[in-house]
């Protein structure tokens, strides 16, 4: 005798299954609406507004590291952001360091470090964004 003899007499779908299906449809429609709205809007053409905040320099082996945070205050996105840091003594540039941030999102922040071989004692560090690409 077979173990499965066919379908049950009652073919009604349980209420919980209908609730789960309805919830899934609502999420799917919402997700497609957001994606569609972004695609139709074409994204933002606003350029990134990037500022660099430098932390306290620390010794790291034979070098000195200046941690920094790149902050984007606008709706534009930056890719391959170049950050330049200089140790300056008055008007004289003592040493320059460069770092690259791969991706800086709109209204986002990213951290990195500028590495120097000179002892920063008595010197000022100046950091600025040099350039970026648009995604």
C-alpha cells in the first residue's frame, strides 16, 4: 500500500500562509518602487563637499602616522579620493604624504592615515582633498 494516497479532502490555504505571501508582496512592491524612483531620478549631480579632519600623530615604528577622517557633507559620491597631507614649518613644506580613499558615499565618512618619516614635533600638519572620480 502506498504511503501517500493523494491530497487531503480540504484544499484551503492556511491564513498564516496568506499573511506571509501578502507581506512578501508588499516588501517586493516597495523595493521595486524605490529602485524605480532612483532610476528615473537619474541620481544626484551634486559634487561631493569633502573636508578632512586630522587626528593626533602617533609613532609607528620608524614613521609617524596622522590618522584622518574624510567627511562628505553633500549628496554626491566620490571614488578614488586623493588626500594630501603636508608637514609645514612656517611657509616651508617639510614633507608631503598622499593617501587614497577608495569610496566615499554621499553624506558619509571614511578614515585613513597619512605616513610621514619626519618627526612632527614643532611642525604643523595641513591636509586637503586633491581630487576624486565620479562613479
